[in-house]
């Protein structure tokens, strides 16, 4: 009897998307408020949690971890965590049958209005992203993963100003306001929600779509273009500082100029297609000056 095939990226995504439907119940009350009220010390004093996105993301990740464990158990996957905070990805799922690996990053962002969010950073476009056989800052080399996914969390900030310096007694926990509420979860391949600009400023992180519909449905600018175009665009993208350090002009800054850049190269190559095809060989590795 032939051995059954292992899990595919498409199947993994389908299962993960189905599982996200139950995530809201794990982090919010029936009224939609975050169940986390703050930090508590040994004297049972509670300090209101900050709305800092990094803190919110980490606490959400901790809250959701038991559900990820259950997800892995249900679908015969092994779950592995990154050994360090700045390693990629947040979660690695390994198919016990085939050994196929799937990377999942937990990302969160807040609404700025009913249609838009502040945006997320989707990981570096240098380092392990470009050197896909490297173990630097990643649990496994980027190229070892069958698929790269984002478990996204969209939320709203609480109305009014939260006094982060205020302390509460344990008996007053119901009086403590939740700093965030109204959660919406989604799961998508990373390339389908990526933007053609860095996350912020001159950072070396990939930015995301900011339209809620594009995030939830996976309808970013690379969605129809495919992962190969996404990979090529970001593997050779240069920030201003990167181009300056190389003393060159930036080849492109967005998808429109990327197309123009690629088109110029193809037009030049087509003129000499016969000459290039007639070449018997080329410079071998190690022959460069």
C-alpha cells in the first residue's frame, strides 16, 4: 500500500483559517473586550497594560499558544518555537508524516477607521530571506519551509485615555478598562498580504497592506502576481541607505518602477538573444577577479 502524501501548503492554510474562527473566544469577553487587564505583582496590585503594539502582540501570542498546540495535535503536526525573540518564525509546524515545515508569524495591528489599519511588518527582506540556506536568525533556513504564513490579529483601541500609571486591587479587576477590543483574526500566506514598500521609514522589513479587506481576504498587491514575483521584488529591493552604501541608484522603489526596471533589462537582452545563445559558456565560479 502506497504511503499517503504529506500535508501541502494549501491544506495547511485551509486548516489554519478554519481554526482562527475560534480564536476570538480565547482572547475576548462576550462583549468583545480583551480578557487581559494588566500585570499583577506579588502584592496583588494590578498595573494597566500598555497599548504598545509589541507588548500587545507578545501577550496575544502567549494567549493563543494553547490553541496552536491543540491545532497541531488535531492535525498530526509537531510545533516548535524559535529559540530567541528575534528569530524567524514565531511558530514552526512540522508534518509528522512527511517532515514538511510551515512557518507562522503572529502579527497584530489596530484599526484607524472602519476600512483601514495601521499596518504590520512582515519580517526582514535581508539576511535569511535572501540567503535561504542560512540558519542565521531563523529556526530553520527560510528555504526549508513549504510555506510562510501570517496569523493576523486586527483590533480596536479602547475609547478614551487609559491611565497606565494607575494601580488597581485584585477585588477591583472588573473595574479595570480593557485597552483593546473587537478582535478579527485571519490567516494568509505572507506574500498575499505584503505591500511593495518597507514596513516603516527606512527599515529593512517588508510592509503589509493596510486595507482590512485585503488583509482578511489575502488581496494584497502580490496576490495575483504570485510568490515568485514577491520573492524576486524583495530579494533585490534596496532602501535609500542600502543604495547609498553601495554608491548606486536604487533600481526600483515600488512595483511600477520594478516592472520598468525588469522591462529595460529584457529589452536589452532580446537585442542580443542570438549572440547570448551562441555563447559556449560563461565565467565559472572562482574565475571572477
